[in-house]
C-alpha cells in the first residue's frame, strides 16, 4: 500500500462511524435492528485500523504521513495576509497505535453493550451515540492541526454529554452530563485562547508549521513567557478532558452513564485525549510549562487516589482511579518521560476498559447494584469476570509480568531520573505514594467485591455469569494486559519494540527547555516517501531526548523498579491485611483519622466548594444582572416613558388651564358683557322705541 | 295780532309727534301703538307741507301725499300682522309678545 | 438594463399585499397561500440572482462593482429656493455585504409564513402587513441611496408595530409601543445625520454640475464633501454625528444598554414575528453600521473601534448572564440573541477580513439559528400554552424528534463545531484577537462560550430531561408544517457548519474591499480631534 492509500484508509476509518451514526439515527426510528449497522461498521473500522497499524508500523515505521485539506480559504486579505483553514490528517506511529486502541475498545464496548443495554427503550440511539463518539475520537487521533483538534475535541464533548445523560430521566444523569460539558468547556476556553494566540502569531493551525516557526525563533508576541502561556492554555483543554485538577470533578459524576460508556469514554479513550493532546503539542512546551503540567499531574494523581481509598461505589472507585492514573501520565509528560506516558496511556486504556467492563458485568449480574458493601464472594458466581478483573487489577497495581508494571515502572523511573537531574524529588515521591495507594484501593475493591462471604444473599443468589458476548471483551482486554504484547523483556519496557521502536521521539522546539534536553544534529528524513505538505522537519538542529535523560532513566530503572515493587507490595499487603484477613477493622481506622477520612470520603469537598463559589456565584450574578436589567436599565426606559408622561400631563394641564383658560376667559368675558347688554333686549318693541328715541336725542345733542 | 308762521306748524307737528311717540311707547294694545304710528306719520306730513309752503317748494305736498298712501298701506299690513298675532298669541298686548327677544 | 432582480425582490410582496387586500375577508386560506407563494417566489428569485452573482466584485464604495444595479432619478426639483436642485435617486444594488442578508431575508420570511399558518385573527390584515414588512426589510438591504434606505427603514417599522400590537400576547400594546418608540428614536438620530450628510456632500452629475446628494456611495468619497460642510472631514461634528447614527443602529442590534425593548417585543410577538424580528430585523442594525457608519466615517470608526468591541463584549457576557436568570423560555432566547449579536459587534470592531467575515457570517447564522429557536419555542407554546421553563420537564420522552431538533439548535447556538455557529464565532475571535488593541476584550469575551453552554444546557435539562412531567403526557410530536419549518433551517445550519466557504466566498471580495477601504481611509483621513 502506498502512503496515500494509508491516508485514504485513515479517512475511511474516520468517517465510517459517522456513517453509522447517521444511518442508525434515521433507520432507528423504523427498524428495530438498526443497531446492527453500527456494530458491523465498527467491526469494519476496527479491521481497517488493524490493517492500517500493521501497514504503517511495518512499511513506514519512520515516516509521518500527512495530508492536508483546505477547508476554508479567504485568500489573500488586506491586513492579515492569506487566511486559510486547513484540516490535516496525520498517520504516524502514535496515531495508528491510538486508533487501534480506540477502535478495538470501541468495538468491544459495542459487543458488550449488545447484551448489557438489551431491552433499553432507546437501544438504537445508544449505538448511534457510540458511533458519533467513535467518529469524534478518531478525529482527535488523526488530527494534525490545532483547529481540527478543537473541532473534534468539542464533538467528543458532545458525544460524552449525550452518553452520560443517556438515561436522562434520572436527574442525576442529566446533571452529570451538563456538568461534564460545562466543566470541559472551561478547559476548552483556555484551549481556544491558546489557538487564538497561535493563529495570530503563525496564521496557521498545523502543528508542524507551528513547530518549525518556533524552531526558527518566531515566538508568540516575541517572548518565551508567551510561548509558555500558550502551551499552558492549550494544556487547559487537556485539564478539562482528562479530568485533571482542578477540573476533575466531572469525571466521577460521569459514571451516571451506562457502564460500557464509562469503560469506553470515561476510562479508556476520551479522557486519554488530554494526554494525547499533550503528547501532540509536546514540542512547544517550555520547561516552565512542563513544570506546571507535572505539578498539576502530581496533584491529580494524588488527590483522587486518596479519595478512591474510601469510596463504596464500584464505579466511583474506578473513576477516581482513572483520574489518578491520568494524572500519572500527565506528570510523566511533565517530567519528560514522554514514551512511558504514552505507553501508560495505552496499557491503562486496556486494563481500565477491562476493569470497567468487569464492573459492568458485576453490576449486570447484581441487577444494577453498584455498592461494594452489598457484594462479596462473587468470584464463585462470576469466575470469568473475576479472573479478568484480577488480571487488570494486577496490571494497574504494577505487579510484574503485566503491562501496567512496565509502563508504571517507566514513569517512576522517569520521575526518579528527573529528581536526580534537577533535585526535585516531589514528583518521584508522589509517584511512589500513589502507586502504593493504587495497589491498596484496587485490591480493596477486588476483595470486597469478589472475595469473602456474600453480604447480600438475595442478590448474590440471583447473580450469574455474563453471556459470552460480554465475557469475550473482558478476556481479550485482560489478555492485552500481559507484558509480551509490548516487549519481550518482562521487567524493562524501555527495551521493547513498543517504546523504543514504535514511539517516535518528538522534536523539542521551545527555546526554554529542561537543561537535560540537549540539541543534536538530525539527519534529514528521506523525502521519497513523504506526501505533499510533508510533516518532515526542515530544521537541521533539533532537540531530541538527550542521552543524559535516557541515561539517567536507565540508571533509575532498577532502583525505581524495586521501590515500586515494594510500595505496590505494601499496598496489596495492607489491603489483604484489612479486608481479606480482617486483622484490622477499617471502621476503627477510619474513626481514628476521622477528619482525614471525611475529607477523602467527601471527595475533598470539591463539589461543595465549586458549587458554593462558581456555580452559586454565577447564578447570583446572573440574577443580579437580570434584576438590574429589568429594574434599572429597563427602568430607565420605562422611567423615561413615565417622565415623558408626567411632562405631558403637566403640559396637558397647562394647556387646559392656562392656554385654554385664556380662551375661555375671553368667552366668559364676552358672555358677561352680553349679560349686561341683554337687559336691553326685552323683546318689547316699545322698549326699543324708547331706546331709539333716547339714543337719538343723545346723538342729536352730541352732534349739535 | 300773531301771524301764523312756520314755527306754529312745527310746534303742532311736534306735539302731534310727541303724542304719537307717547302712544307707541306706553300703550299696551297693538292697535293703539298703530294709531301712535299714524300720529307720527301725520306729524311728518304737517312738517312736509309746512316746509313746502314756507320755502316755496311744492314738492313737500307731493311727499305728504306719498306718506298718506304709504300710511294707508302700512296700516293695512300692520293690522293684518296684528290680526295674525292675535291668532297666534290670543292677545294683542305688546308686553306679552316678546318673542323678538329670543 | 438587466433583469430587475432587486426591484422584483423588494416589491413582489407589495403586489401580493394588493392582491390580498382585494380578497374578501373569508378567504383566509387563499390569503395564506398567496403569501406563501409570494415569499416562495422570493426565495427562488434570490436563488436565481445568486446564480448570476459575480463573486469577484467587491462593491462597498465602488459603484462600478455593485451588481444588479437599478438607478434612476426618482425625485427631482430644480431651483428649489436656496437649495438649488433637490434630487433623490432610486438606487438599488448589492454587494457581498448585502447578498447574505437578502438571502437570509427571503429564507426567513418564507419560513415565517409557515409559522404564521395558524393565525386565525384578522387573517387578511395580518398577511397584508406581513408582506409590507417583507418589502421594508428587503428594501433596507438593497437600497444604496440614504433617503431610500431611510424610507424602507421606516416602512418596516409600522407593520411591525401592528403585528406585535394586534396579534401579540398579553402585554402586546406595551411591547409594541416600546418597540416603536425606541426604534423611532433611533430613526430620528438617523434622519438628523442623513440631512447633515446631504448638505455636506455633492455629487458630480454627468453634465458636470454639482448637486447635493443622498447617494451613499458618493458620501464614502472624501473628495465629494464640500468645504465647510457641517459633516465634512475634519469637522468636529462628525464625532457627534457618528455616535448619533451609531446609536440609531445600535438600538436595532440591540446593543447594551439599548436592548430592553427586545425581550418585551419577543415575548409578546407571535412566533412568526419573533422569527422575523430575531432573524432579520436585528441584522439591520449591524448591517447599517457596516454599510453606512463604517465607510462614511472611517476615521471615527477607527477611533471608536475599541468601544465597539467593548460594547460587543458587554453584550456577549451581559446577555448570557441575563439569559441564565430567565424563567420564560422565549425571553431566554431573546437574551441569547443579545449575547450572540455581541459576537457580530466584536467581529466588526476588528476591522480585518477574518473579523468582518465572521461578523457577517454570524449575522446569517444567528438569523437561522435564532429563527429555529423561536420556532421551537412556538411549537411548545402552541401545545402547552405556557413558556415557563420550570413548568416542563422530561419532554424528551414525550417528544423525541422535537427534542432532537432542539438539541441541534441549542448546540448550534453554543457554537458546536460542525454546526454553523462555530465557524462564525471562531472567525470573529480569530479576527478580533489579531487586533492588538482589542485583544483583552476578546479574551474576556470567550467567557461567553462558557456561559452560553451554561444557560443553554441548563434550559435543555429543565425542559426536556429528567422525569416526564405527567401534565404533558398528551403533547404530540412535530407535525408536517413544523417539519417544513425546522428541516430547512437544520439543513442550512449543518451545511454552513461543514462547508462555510459557500457563504464566505460570497462575501469575501466585499469584505476585503471593505477592510482595504478602511485601512486606506486611516491614512487618507488622518486623525481627527475628538470632541
């Protein structure tokens, strides 16, 4: 296959799910089995993705195939020069791996949902929504362009909104969907502002062009500070979508959606989009930006981990674990462990999807029971679910021979190396602490749900293993949590094909970089295979991951691995100690550290704080403004009408009293005079005669 | 011996005029008012003739003749009016017929 | 002379009106059909016109690049005392600025006719006035002579007054009078400036004589101003005149703080009139600013650009916050219009191609999206006879297809990519952000995107989501007529969201001409002292 054909294949994969969405939305009104269109389309898309990945990784391992299309062209404009909006598709190693993950999990979730959602009254529409989600997510994966990223970013937000609120009859579900969209929009505003800065500076959205310009020293507003700010603004989008502190509050609520959706969107793929975004823009992030990103990642890894310790809802635990793991990845990116962040993104996608689908299987078996206090002993009833759940738990806890061990170990080594090179031990400390907590709460979950005696006998008795259509995805995903898919060496992911061969190193163009990233000469990539508008870099000097850092990571690897094994072991041990062997009463421990327990149990009161400040504040402001609008601004308008009317009343009075009064007075006066003279008018001829004679006499007398 | 002169005629006619006027003003009966009018006309006639005689101007008599004719006509019309007034108001008392006021 | 598209477009409704007036009162279906045919013909005519429209010609201040020009002497009085010759032209023509508006007017009027179908009170009068309104609106967008423009501007005012005042809701008289007086106030300002300009501008006729003129294009040429004319360049009165004219248009936009007539008018007006009011009438304000304020007073526009942006920002944020607090569905949409028209002002203030393209596109998109929103309100009001947001709940279960359209319209209004609102907002922001002077204002304005999502989704939740309010389990989903209104608008919204170039190319030359003109004028006029 030629590279052009690969791009065409990518476009086909992109639009297939949209086709599915449209078809199911329209056909779904009439045809009951319309969902099968969507399911077959997604299987097709998955097969295409596998083909694409294999083709790309085998035949074009070192080439980024880019194809750009002009969407809007305003031509050459007087003030701004050429304005052109391009949409770009990139087929590189990251995107093909990511598209494989997305379509695979999406397909499995489709299959899982056929059973899980069976009997829902909006069955077809559910699959349509899954279709539009897959479309949007595919768009994010293939984009090579900031604008297109934003477009699909928002579309993903839309599909997330639709799916979280799928059971909109529940108020909590519609609340959660609204919250998710709005919280995401906060991040999106930042991202959009970042895009504005980039467009104002470079007049393009294309990543490669922007990176090249920065490499040439062309910075936003000519300052490194602004480059940092731009990077952070775009990162704000990732904060929203990947549920990072302080915008993490929407993700746990998003569990109101159907569980397969949680697996697909709110664990494996969409929330990973934030990490994917940072991976894509990694080049332009300066050291200051990375430092802040790492800090946010660390906070987001730590706080949700503490919250997950005490939650009782099986999905809530997994949700907080997701936030925590995403924080891990972000932190890894922040300290420069680029490869392992992406690696962890992939491994996490599989085992977290497996965990969520497993929890879906449990919930399905228990007839929509989500509280782990009502479970227990399920391993006998749900052997397949248990096995796969345990496998994924081992992976997320970082037990050797699992994929999670490899990626987590790499991240920890990265933070360790970072600590060694910069003297900043904070991230390493958080990393190990969170690893211990993760192991603890995940095993707590497994033990409470699957081990011990059933605590709710009635529900337990009705529980049954899920049908093969639900079990198959679990097995597949659990299988993908084993090390050998990624590397032949079970204890060092860095040497495997996944990390060292498949993940291309990003070039670093930001002028302000970590000191351990050094410049080195890069040979030109052969132009033969590059499509027009090539993504090939023009710069001769490129900053790559330096030997120093790789070296440091290499040295940090074994100590970090041993330490991580120890902390994971401690976490698992305590979990068994408390919940399996019941050597300590969790209630007592909770009572001893009541304030801390409450803090954790109540999710650090984030929702309450946000509600009291931002939500209430905005509503208060809006009602205040509405009041001002109605009473003052409109009051002025109505007031001016009142004033006009008052004036008119006055002038009306003036008119009727003074002006008309004068007229009337004249009439009265003449009337009065007439009153006097009418006396003479007696109607008696004789009086007149007297008058005439009398007057005549006077006249004569006067004329004399 | 007092020669009769113009002055005497005039005095006579003034007296006649005054009597006529007095009659017009004071009488209640419309007929009597009409008679007053006749007196005044005759006073005028005396004047015409007297002035005509003493000024050697014969036209005075001519005018007097005219007046007599007119007076006759006037009396006829006036009497007809009075008759109609009587028909309408059942009275010839001029005090009561004050519709002219309106 | 070419086929008189513009005159036909403008006066076709009048023909329809005359026809209707000759019909007996009882023939209400015939009356409605005539209106539908006339407005339908208008759409077709606009389509034909578009097919022979030359995209390359700029227009704006160059009479030769206007298209479909119809120009002849309309009023001429020679040797009229000291004024000399009075002449007023019948001068119609369009460029890229007006083409989208003409299209919008024809489409929205057609859909509003459908929305009026259920009117049963004094049908004849309603549709006669409706068609008169149509003429007024179309005329405003095609007139190139200030006097003619003014006549059309006033012509549309009167039917609007009656349409709200007779066929409106409970407080219709209040709303109608408020609307009328407010707009009339603006017209007075406009009239004053118009007369001021008339006595400052002389046009050279083909025979070489110079006469005073109302020709808008002549007013845009600095050389045509007579020395010492009251509004000649360098005159300090120009600033005052500009502000007066601007306020005249701003009332129509409506710009904060002149916006309060809008919620009242919308709430009281019947659905179809709300659709026209929001879809077309509001655009006249911004169109007038672009057509008249900008090119005739370019130097002052540059001076006051920052304030235009500032008021745009206030509109965006303030409108959104006010919308959030509303309990009446229709009032909420009305305030959202205030917010969305703020984007238009922000885009105009940028005075570059991206911003002005965005502004005009936003005018068009807002016209279609808000029209759809008002139809949506009308649909639910027809059935439930209430518009209280909190009276509903769970309608998505009862009316799924309707809810689908609502969701689409709401997301279009909050600028979801793939739908038309996104493209125009993005262009507005890109353009505005490029101007260093208004950058801060632009960044604050992006908050509007967030607030928009806030109130729209909250409304969606309160009306359509949650458990079904049992009171409404009788409501029917859409009927054929409602499909006929919503589907075309949906298609336009999606089409322009996916392929915005179709509209952008239409106006591109004109926008570039405008930007070029404004940029050159900055040098040509120099800077003029303020007050």
